[in-house]
């Protein structure tokens, strides 16, 4: 019999809609029931492509004994962390504070007024792996709830008070020493043999690599670049990279990137595509270009919605087994490709006779010294194995469209177009922007978190505004469409209005007029995904460079100072923030290109990509719009033919020149 999740849109909630547990979605009905009946709440937070979420569902939430306890003694609530990142952030902070760690599924026991008194992650039906079993643990909690409820409520009040405490912090210095400290921390933890940082499990963390690449460019630190290059190389050789279908899994369970946790997430692939494009720009290595192209192809082929948005990701499990979709036995490959081609494929991709995961192998290039070669014949064999794999078993695709993750994909496609010159990437970025504007915004231009099945829902949060503003600036740097710049300014203004902590600095995770939870966190740490505060800092810095508006300079300085105070403790954990600081501390200059035509100026685009200069393009069609956000451009005339380029840096401007070649000569001679 369906529970209270059957009318939800979230694929994760719908996965649990037929559980015998009487799940409720987060909302007033569940809290009112708990209060009226004097019951504690069992809160479970996860997401649809999470392997251990599936395990806990199979072991416990589909089990009649566990369901009987939960239904009799608790009010049970299910939350999709991707749909409600605010709820997830509040209770994940609680879990980390109470236990020293966190993860998904996230399990919280709390009162009817949302105050938690227990936090954990995966819990089996019976105790194992050093974890308490639900059937033993829940009765103990219920005993305390009935006999000594005051003690539990007192503890819950203390936890809620902790969660409600705003992160005040103190202003920090925006200095090059912070950047050097981060690079030094990466040096200490760098795995010189396998790439990456620290022991297993290893996460890609592409924003860390982007920082190291940019630091190399401004400080000529060859080792910073080599750390990024080695890591991107080894990841692309490992099983974390889907050697058959392109794209990357979420993380590696081992230190050599061989066996991944197999779920594929849009945000990982967006940031990695951006990173491989950037490494290709630095090295001109076709290996990095091919990896980037494979990621873009995977996303377009398997994650793009018919309307142009991008789905969240694909499951780690197929037919109830983690990784089954991606694993091959040697005999299986020989059956598909024949003995000669099959042996060649297996030898190339390290598919062994006995395998490394239950007798099967993850295709990889870790043992292949010629990994960078791309042959037409191997491409044909890969395609055959891809088609076979697709027909052999199926993967669940979480078809929610999230604003923040789609914004990262817009940034990646814009970057891919600027570096690879592929018009398809620019078209994909523009189309995705149109999707967000049509389906994920209200009549006042405010953003929603997610769209699915005809419904946009949940008031947009900081990461939605910060990442989408960033993506519009990335897109402007690709097509010089002034509407991108205007909308980035609009959203940045909304960001300041909705999320600012005027007393302590920084930006809250959710808006002042959204649903108020027991805490209102300010996330600054750049984890698997960069934080909204870091992305906002980058947006504010770039808006000042592009518009010349001192208001954005003041906002950027305040944001950087707040975040620097937080980052001082461990600067390597704040790499997108450090990228914003790099743009502030190493000014690359600003260029206004006044053009007689309206087309994309490829030589100007290439110049801005190579130099990191902030470029505005003024033409007859964009002049009025630019004057609205960058009033100084009104003084720059449009020539009757060709272009005129105005270059400024460090508060000094040079006489205009008529070509990018002359602009390069001008800069070199300064």
C-alpha cells in the first residue's frame, strides 16, 4: 500500500513510495502528527543514485519488522538531499558535530519541533560493521523517550542551540600568503605515484586542480601544475573514468583510481570537463582534449533532457548490484568481439582472466604505457562494447533538473567552446540557459532549486544564485551576449538581498524569506562541490572587473575578507575561493572591444582565454545594455569598420589599438 510519498516528484522519494514504512515528505503534516501523538521523528536523508541508500532501503525500509517499529513508535520523514540541500546541510552539520563524520544515508532522530537528539548514517537492520542495528537501537531510544524524555529534550535543545548559532568568524587578510599556504598543503598530501591527495577514498575535487593550474600561471610554480597534470592524467587512466562510455564516477575506493563508487553525478562531470579543457589549454595535449570531449559527449548523450536541461546523474547500482553495469569478464568481451578483437580490447583496458571485482574487471588504462594513443580501430571496439553494455543491463537516471548543477554544466560547455571551438558546446550552454530561464524561475526572476515532471519547486538557495551568476559570466565570455551580463548583475543583486549576513559577513545558505529551519548555516568549505560563498566571491570580483562599479568592489572585498577569515585554518579546503582571490590579487587587465559587427570575435575570445583579461564587447546591438551595467563604456565609440581595443590594468589605460595582435604587442611592451 503506498505511503505518503506517492504524489511527490523526487525520484528518490518515489523509490520509497511503496515501502511498508509510512513515510511522510518534509512538511507540516508530519510535524503536526508527531506533536499530536507525542512521537519522535525518524528523519532519513539520501538521494536516488546513492548505493548505501539502496542498501539501507533493501535491508530495513522494505523489511516488515523495521517498518512495524517505525510505524508504531515514530513519524518517519524522507528527504531528497538534492532537492532540499538546506535541510541536508543543517542536519549534516549536526551529524558531523555529534559523531565527527557524516555521509548518506543520513539518519536523524528528532523532536516534533525539529530538534535532533541522535545522528548517524547507514544503519543496518541488525548490528554489523560496528554499526548499531535498528531493531536493537530503536527500542533503546524509545525506552529513554518514554522514561526520561526530559533528558532527551534537554539534549535536543542543546543541539538545536548549536545549530542555530550563526558562523560569526572574523575578517581575514586577502593575501598571497594564503595561496602559498594552500599550495604547500597540497604538496604535503600529494600522491606522486597515483596523483590526487591523501589516502583512499579519493575524490576528483576538480576545483582544487583549477586553483593549482591558475597558480602555476601567475607564480610560475611548475610543481603546482605538475600536481594537477598528474592527477588529471591518472584519473583519466583509472576505472573512475568510464573507458567505454565517457564521464567519471563520483570517487575511487582505492588510492590508484582503479575501482570507483560507480554513481555518476552531473556536477562532477561538469567541473571535470571544465578542468580537462583548462589543462588542454595549458598543455595542448590531445590526451586531455579527448578526455574532455568524452565527458561532454557522455553528458549530451545520456543526461540531456529533451528540453535542454541536464539530469542529476546515474545510479551506482543496476539489477541490485553496485557497478554491475560497468564490469566485464574477459570471456564476456571475447564473446562480444571475437577472439582477436576481444583479446586486443582486454589487453588494452586491463580486463584480466580473474578480474578484480567478483571475477570481473573495471576497464582501465593504468597498466597501459601507450594510454594516450587513440586509434580508429579501438574506437570501433569501444562502441561495440558500449552498445552491448547498454543492452545488457539498465541504469537508473535521476531525471530531476537542478539549477545549481545545470549552472555548472553551462560553465563547462562555455569553457569547452572557448577552448575546443566546438559550436555544439556553445549551443548546449545557450539552450540550458533558456531551460533554466523558462522552467526554473518565477515571474519576478527568482530561482527554484529543481524542476521535474512539469513542476518547479523549492525556493532557490545560495548555490543556485551563485553558480547561475557564475555560469552567465562564463557564457558571456564565450558569446559576448550582453543579456548574460545583465542577468548576472540582476542575480548577484538578488544574492546580496536574499542571503547576506549583514552582522557577521558572508552569505547564508537559504534566503531570509524561505522556510526557516533550526539553523541557518553559511557554507564556505569547498567540498565535493564548491560552496555558494566561494562562487559568490568569484562572481563579485568578476562583476567589478567587467562593470567598473565600485559597489561590486566593496561587496567583493567584504565577501573575500569574510571567507579569508574562515579559510585561514586550512586554505587548501577553499580552492574556488582562492581562485577568486587570485583574480583579485593578480589583475590580468580589462579590455573593451568596440566592434562594427555583431558576431562572435574569435580572436578576441582566444585572447581573453589565454590572458584571463576581462573582456567587454560593445557593438551597435549591445551598446545600450552595456551602458546600463557598465556606464563607462558609453564613452568608447564604435568604429565604422573593424574593431578598436581599449586595455586597462592597475588603474591605467592605454591608447586604443585596432587588432588583437597589436594589443598583445602593447601588453608585452608595457
